[in-house]
C-alpha cells in the first residue's frame, strides 16, 4: 500500500487548528468586547458558548453528511461557511449579532472536524500504528492552537483590537480550502447511508441550548424565575424525547448502540470531563488575569504560552506511547497529570500577588496531561468501531466533548458572579478545585473502561 501523502495530514490538521483556535482566541478579548458592545458576563459567556454549543449540536449531522456525500465535500463546505461567519463576527455591530455569527462559525467547525478524521481514517486504512501517529499529529496541531489562542488573541488585541481575532480567520480558511483541493483525494459517499434525522437534530438543539442558556442566565434571572424553570423543563423534556427518538428511529443521528462498547462509552465520558474542566478553567482564568490581577490583554495572553510547547511534546509522546502499550496508560497518566496541574494552579498560582513562577508548574502539567490523553482517547474511539462508522463515531466523541466544554464555561462562569475582585478570585479557586476532581475521575474511568491495549466492539458498557 502506498504511503499517504503528508499533505493529507497537513490539510486535516490545518482545519483542526482553525477550529480549536476559535475556541480560546476570544478569551483574552472578552473584557474589551464587553466594554465596546456593552455586554455583561452572561453575554460574554455566550460569545464562547454560542460557538461551542452550535459546534456540538451539529457535529452528529455533519458526520452523517460526510458519510453520505463524501468527507472531502463536507470538509470544503466547512471551510467556506467558517470564512463567511468569521467575516460577520468581525463586522458585528452588537453582542447579539456577534453571538449569532459565532453560532454559524460553530456549524462550519462541525462540518470540518469529523470529516478531517474520516479523511485520516481513509488515508491510513489498515495501518493502526500509522493512524495513531497521524492522530497524535492532528491532535497536537489542535492542542497547540487551543493553547496558543490566548497568546495570539493578546497580540492581535494589542495591535488592532478585538475584531482582528476574527479577521485573521479569513486568510487561514482560504489557505486551508486551497490545500484541501490540491492534496486530499475525493472520497465517495454512500448513497445508501442513513439520512439526516431532522426531528432528532431539532430536539438536540432545543435540549442543549435550553440547558446551557438556563445555567448562563441563572444568576441574572434569579433561581425563582419562571423563565429559568421553563428553560430547564424544556431541556429535560426535549432531552427525554431525543433519547426516545434515538431508540426508535430507523436512522438515528446518535446510534445508541455504539455505547454498548465499554471502551467507546468510557472514552466519550473521559472527553466530556476533560473538556468541561479545560474550557471552563480557561474562561475563568482569562477573566481572573485581567480583572483580578489587572494584566493587559497581551500580558494575560503571554501567561498561557507554556501551554503551547507542552502540548506539542506530550501529543507526540502519546503517539509513541500508544504504539507500544495502547491507549490505556496515556489516558490514565494524562488524567492524573491534569488533576495535579489544576490542583497546583489553584493552590499556589491563584492569589492577588502570585508570581508567574508560582503559576508555571500548573500551566505545564495541565497541557502535558491533556496532550498525553486526548490522542489516545481519539484512537480508542476509532478502534472501537468499524471503519464505515468512523465519521459518525468521531462526531459522537466531539459532540460530547463540545457539550462538556460549553457546560464548563456556563457553570464555571457562574462562579465569578458577585461584586469586586474577591468574588472572581474565590470563583477561580473553586473552578480549579472542581477541575482537579474531574480529571481524577477521568483517570479512574480510563483505568476501569480500557482494560486492554486495544479493544473490540463486543465489550460491555462501562460501570464505575
């Protein structure tokens, strides 16, 4: 079998860079966005969550579209949609317009991520070790971009203001579109592939949006608000109807049978916990650095710089380690390292006068743990399903991870509510303590759910 062109891996990784960059690049710009557009903490949470939530709810349908019409076509469509949405973000006259455009960006991101994994899975078909290394590079690219987002955001803020963080997407998307046309071969879709489950898609949108919205707006509305109770009820009812629909539909958007494999269900829950902790902490820590410590956007962004190099090293180490011992050890070690990192950052790095050196151990361990764990988690998902289900399985994983990230921002953001810097300081410490506990739980899940170096679909569901 001929060796796949490195340009295929480059194209797939380039898309993941753009998608992940826009998760965190806005964080250091949030105070400036709030000042210019008159947005409070709730509206700023939506700047992050409008993107991650729409990304999450459209991932499953995007995976189906890739399986049916060909991953390359959907991949290119994602680049195009992301370009248009980024232009709308850069020109947004107010918070509502910005958040709507961010939601469209999320749809474009949803089109790109499962398609990029399907492209890699096809390129490295039958070569498990090579696929693990390719996924490690793909994850490293995304990990570096998510860590570099605050740094790049701070630089752009210093030079040109917050709108520049969206203008920069346009040449990047055009470059990715051209690289895909040149390097990625056409992948045939399957005319008999299942169709879009529109009722399921709509129920998922209602359930997740109502739940995240209720959490974000709980402080502003008050716990006795009928609107808050109505949103929670809508989320509960829509969620129950969604699960009922998925059990009975001939072609469900979320194949519940995938979760019968212990390795699959454990890896998905692992991803939820990791993203919940990381996205939530990055949100609150960015606000802490600027509102409690008083750092300008550029200096706040540069504090995140240690995350970048550590992600590169640990992602590549994960690929090497997986090839020798399988995914279980990297996931367990990564969860424990991440838990230690959050605990150290909360114990020594969060204070009114804490130095950068006090923050450094936590800022190195957090991406070190994630970098070890996430490529192994992704490999375990693809190994747990048949190749024809790769797009759908990767979409399920990334849907769960993005929902976890959106909920992390929504819940950790509420911890910052209250007057003065004291509330933000206390909320950031509490968020880091919760994040540490969640990563310990993730390590336990990996230990219990991935008992073998590689695994079969016939495993039983995970029980902890």
